[in-house]
C-alpha cells in the first residue's frame, strides 16, 4: 500500500526544417512583422513602403529621449556572429537597435546553441518567428558594397564613413 507511481508524458510535435527553409520562411513573413511591430509606432505607416517604415523607425531611435540627440551612429555591415559581411540582414522585430546580423549565420548558430537571444542586445527577441529582414540595412549593403560600416545621420540618411568624416571636418572648419 504505498503511493502509486505517477508518470507524466509530454509529446511535442514539430516539423524539422532545413536552415534554407527557415530562411525562406523568415523572408516571406518579414513584411507583415515590419508592418505590425514597427508600423504602429510610425505616423503614416499605411502609406509607406518597408524601407520608409524602417527609415522612420531609425529616425526615431536617433532622436532618443529628446535630451540627447545623436549626431551620427556607426552601423557595422559585418555580422557579429561570423564577422563576415552580412548577406541577409535581420534583427528581432522588438529590438530597439538598427544593428543587424546575418540570417543564415544566425539560423546555424541558434540551432547549435538552442538560443533565441539577440546577438546584438542579448534580449530574448530573436525567435525565428520574430525576425525581420531589414530593408534599411539591405539598402546600405546594396549602396555600399565595398564598405564594412556606414554612418547613419539623424535624418535617416546613410553615408560611407569617409564621406561622413569629410562632412564632420567641413563642419569643424565652418565653426571656427
């Protein structure tokens, strides 16, 4: 007469996907996530394309809290995981940074370590279902194929580091 043994059985059914299948799925659902996560905080988002919505998001980030306004922000075009140039730039839809990481490298990394932490901010914002392909960083990669980093201006404009340094130098000369 003792206590009967108790057993708990848990069954989880999931479909195994290849990294290529995961990447294709993330790319195909990215626009809807941009509209739902970023679009609600951007005035006039319904009339903007994806690049316009994300550019408005970047402008808002650059303004910060109103107390400190950034003059510029350096944006790396290299993946923080592989240190290679980003091919498909992604970040978590709820992340509050512009910096991206490479989609395929993240899929490979996350499946090895079983983590959904963002490699940039370390928050749990990088579940596969929460990733967005960044049209803003895609544009920077396309426009500056030979640069490892670019400079973001408060207007949302992207400049290569050499042009931004020249601009800063010109402003310094004018201020004297």
